[in-house]
C-alpha cells in the first residue's frame, strides 16, 4: 500500500505536543476508564481496549470514531501504558475500517508522565463527525487466509508471544520474535536501524509478506505489525484472532519436542 | 527507632573492567549467515560458535545457549538490568546462574546470538571463550575480600589472569577446555578440583610479608575425576603468570588431541605421573621466565575497593521484621571479617531467575551493598556482600517482595542441578527440576534450619558428565535410564561423601535410585544419621567417616547403606504406579534421548 508509506507509524512526544497546541490531532487513550479519569493527555478521548474488543465490528468502530469527532482526514494518535501493544490493536482497527492517518505515541503514558509532560483530569466532549467506511482486508489475516498463505514462498509467519509459549506450541512454520524484542529502553519501538538489523538477521526479507500473531486478541502482534510498518515493510497482515482462535478451530499445532524448557523458569 | 535515611544516589556503580569487543557481534552475525548458506562447514562453524560462547541446544540446530562470562563473579547493576532485557528479548525471560560464575541465556535463536553479544558488549560483558577448547571463565571465591580465613583478597589476581588470557592467541585452540579457580581459603572454594586452583598465602621474607599462592594442578570432575596436586610449597605472586603460561604451554603441546574422553589436563598428569609433570612445569616456567619479555606481567590492580555506601539506610519504623526473618538470617548470611557487615547468599532454585528478579536485584544491590555490585558464587547463587547488619531486616523485606527471600542458600536445602533435559543435548534426566523438587521438600520440612545438616551438600548431574558437580557432593546423583521389561524409568546413581575442601575427595558410588524415590532416599539417609550420629556429628562428618571406613555404628560402609536403601528402590509395575515411569516435569512415559554432546566436547 504505497499511499501508507508517506504516513508516520509513530509520533514523538514533542511533535504531539505541538499538534495538540494547534488542535490538529485527535488523541485516543486506550487505558481503563478509571486510569483515564485519574489523568490523561489533555483533550484525549478514552477508548479502553476492553470496550473495543467487546464489539470490534466495523460499524461499531466507525460509530465510536465518529463520536470522537474523527473524520476521514483527522490525524489520530493512540497511546497506552502497556508498552504500546494495546494502542497498536486500536490503531490497527481504525486503519482496518479505512482511517489512514493513525500513529502511535512513541512512549507510554507512564513515560510521558515521568518526562513531566502535561496531563489533565478534564473529560473532553467532542462534536460528532462523519467518517466513511472503507475496509482494508489487505491488513487482516483470517485463519483460512493464513492456512493457505503460509504454504506460499515469501510469506513469513511471525509469532510474537514469549519464547516459552512459542516452544510449547505454535502454528507450523511460524518464527518467533517475542514482543519484548521490539522496544528500546525508552521507546515502544526500537530505532529503525536496529529493527532492520534484527529482521535481517532473522531473514525477514523486506519484500516478504509478513503475518503476525500472538496469544489471543492481536495486541502483542499488533505492536509487531507497527514495528514492521515503521521500517517500511509494504505487506504486513495481522492475524487478529491469533492463536486462541487457531487452537479452537483445531488447526495444526507444533511443539518443540523432547526438552523440558519450562523447568528453566523461576516462576 | 529513628530514621537515618541517607540520601541514596540513583547512580549505579560502574563496572571496573570492560571485557567486550563490539566487532565480535557483527562477525558472529555474518558467520551465522555463511553457515546457513552452506559456505562454512558444520565442524568449523561449531568451533567458532563455541569459542564465542554459544552452545548447542537439546535436539535442535535452531537454538543456542549463550554463556555470559562473569570473571571473578563480579556483576554490576547495569549489567544485571541488561541481562534482564536480553533474556526477555531473545531468550526465555529467565536467566540461569551457573556453578562457574557464568550467567546463561537458554533457547536463543542462533540468528539472535549476535544481538545478545552486542547488548552485552555495550555493558562491558562478553561470552567470548565461555565454551570450546579455551580457558574458561576465571573464577574467584565470592567471599574473596570478606572471608576471615583468607591471607589476602585474590580478586585482583583473578581479574589480571582473566584479562591476560582473554582473546590471547595461546588460548584459542587447546586440546580441551581449561579452568582456573581462585579461592579465598581452604574451606570456600574449589582449588583442588580444577585444572589450576589457587589459594592465597603469605610468608615472611627478610622481615617483609610476601604474597603468594598454593597452586594446585590437574584436578577436575568428569567421567573420571581427580584431585589436584600442589605444585610447590609457595608460589610467589610474581610467578603466578609464568606458572600459568608454563602449564598452558605444556598442555597445548602434550595434551591428548585425539581421544575426546581423555583430553582434559588431568589425564595428562595421570599418564605422565605427577612428579614428571611437576618437573616439566618447573622447567617450562624457567624457560618462560627467561624468554617472555618484561612486558608480560600480571597487571594486578590492588587499589583498595571503595566502600562508599551509607552504613545504614534502614528505617524500620519500629516494626519487627516480617515472618521468616530469623530463619533467613541464619541460613543465608555470612559474617564478614569486617565487623557489622554480612554477605547475603540469595537462595535461587537451580540458579534460575526471572527478568524481573534480575531488575529488582540491580536496584537492591545498588541500595544495600556497600560495594554497589553483586557476585555470583559456586552454587548457582548470587551473593550480596557488604550489607550493613542493621539493614538486613529491610533487605529481607525487599527480597520478599520479589520472591528472592527463600531461606537455605547456605545449607543442604539448596541443591545444585545442572540443566539436564531442560536444554542439554547429552542429558538423560531432568536434573534441573529434581534439584528444585528436593529444595521445595527440604524447605517444607524446615531441614534448612537443622544445624547438623548445614555443611552437607546435594548436587545433581543429568548424565555421567559432572556439570552438576555431583562428585564433590555429600550426597551426589547423576542421571541415567532404568528398565523394567520394555518400560524405562529415570534413575540416578547415588554417590556419597564427596567434598571439595582441604580433604577433597570424590564421592563413592552407592546404588542406583529411581528419580521418583530420591526424596525418600535422602530422607532415609537423614533418618539413619539421626539414629547413629555421635554427639558433635554433622551429616557430612558422619558420612565422611563411613566412606573412609572409620565408622563403628550400624552403618560401617557404603555397602551397609546400600543394603538398607535397596528395598526402597525396587520398581513398582507400571499399573501400580504410572508416575514412577515419568521423569519430573513430564507426564509422559520416560525414554532416553540424546543428541551430539558439547558439554563433553
Ligand atoms: S552434559 Fe550431563 S552433566 Fe553436563 S549439563 Fe548436560 S546433562 Fe548435565
């Protein structure tokens, strides 16, 4: 999707602050309502991830976006306090219904606060705006799609769960890049050159189609989706129902046999 | 109680040494690519990989274990935090503290090893020469500098030796791996069961005190184990490097490069006879002394360590310490020679720590240790030294919050277990989990508090190789497979009476014990001890008398033990007890499965 290339995947705190001053951006806080009420980035709307997941049908998401005063052109920035994974899932959903200009704040709310940046308890209200519905099936992978696609050459399936979970069971052919690999110490995503090097080492070619998945609702793999987008991977899809659905559908699963790796855990 | 909260600086103490070379990371990444493309043959790649500290992993070519060397065991807070991060990003979110002051990251994708190397290099750490036919991590007693029995602190000598040998061409292609252990005193360390073991000592020379070492050569554990020989009465400090070079040169020249099973230096000593070997070393040392340029000198940095931390950071608010404090105090802390300071040995399970525990430990050691860093020890443990006694209750509370306050680290209740079937290609049993099971049972029974068990040890290896050091344990085990008809079950060979101190000896084989009977057997041994012990006996001293044939109670020999214990080891049928036929950590029937070994390679 060449038109996406010009759009940013993340935005840094300073740029967001200046856009906030210009009132040219809609910010969405995806933390729980009680956390949001305690304090949030000024003028941010609250869309707890759980609310989105309760009904993430395109119609419902569209209505929510409109109620936040988002039209087709409004730049949207999403943040969370969960290393960017929840924000990614919401951002991806907005892109899926056809909103082009969505990015992730490149720090978490916790980091935002510890940087001493402005926050507020005031709950803003927004005038409703119109938004068109223009689904992007090309960023979504379903179980059926995945089943066929993974047999193809130049399709790479990436499991973003932690290593032990992956070793225990995963979709045949998937490689494992744990979500913790993606962040740096102070940003939700590593610098581009580092991500590029990591992907190169793992033989994730830049012209490959990449499908990401994680445990259940596509949060950790949502972050991986944006990590790949940030280094301009043209063709990334999120298997949004992820491993939970795959298992429920009784699709094939493989495991690393003959080793008791769980017993290396101190938990 | 008044608050004496001195202001804590959030600055971490910086590592003294930089062991890293950043280029090695990129070189490793490129070499992995060439190997995957088939441009490097597997044997050459394997040698290269091991030289850079990456082991193979059980039943797969896709993963490696990265062994991070912690020379002399000194590990700094920023390094702990970095290892925490690397474990989450590229490993299993846990790190493993080994018996040789390494920290290991398991189940790393081979293609990610270079990223770990890079991350380590940024904080001054390396995995270089942690495996392969090289001089492995140079160890030093975690009590060096604080032990009341020591002649002087050996740490600077361990550092200097490590620095001289790391990446030194003379150490890249030895017949086999080679190990140096520095200790503080006769009691705390393993000078006699390693290739070169060194214990500090002093002597008076013309009214001046001269520093030197007792140097032990040719000891070691393995399929065949030996206790090292002392080279001479006194090896002055200026001869340490010459001696080390001499020994390495002899080993390089004469060591067995053909027979894998007999290529450690101890076999060379055994074949030549000690006196011949000793003469050769002394002669070679003269040659080395005469031919090495003056620049080759052990660069010992003896500047005293800065102990700059507040003596007291405690504010207990008059509250009494949480439950379990006195038990923890009694079984995990060691009184330093410096009054009012203790060394705290953190109780881990088989040396495993989560990433979050590593992060907490970084903060805790920076806050509580007056030297501002931690050490790892010889028993899969981490030691916080220079903790002011007044701060111990609060330290305990902090450790409690992060699950690091278990009692028993300095007692028999903390068994050592090698990695076994959790990751090792040669493993026959899950020794790693077994050690954890024994530990949990011992703590449940409060056996860590039993003074008569304090100096006994339990050590477990998952196969006849001795990574778990079972041969120096009071009660040692190594894994194998047992069989009833077609059905296999995990079994361990029990050995008794091993020790690594001044009276070092290897344990004596007793009998084979099914994995699921090990805990009852150990408890039975303790019961027999209680029944037959003399007034001042400890379990270790009692067993020592038995293996030496000097006991006159009901049990006079290892054979008597065997007779009493044997009935407990009889296998039930599979119908009677299915669990008996499964190893710990597994619910399916046991079968042995091994791949190509590197622990033994
Ligand atoms: S080789 Fe044997 S003793 Fe060494 S780690 Fe593997 S199982 Fe344990």
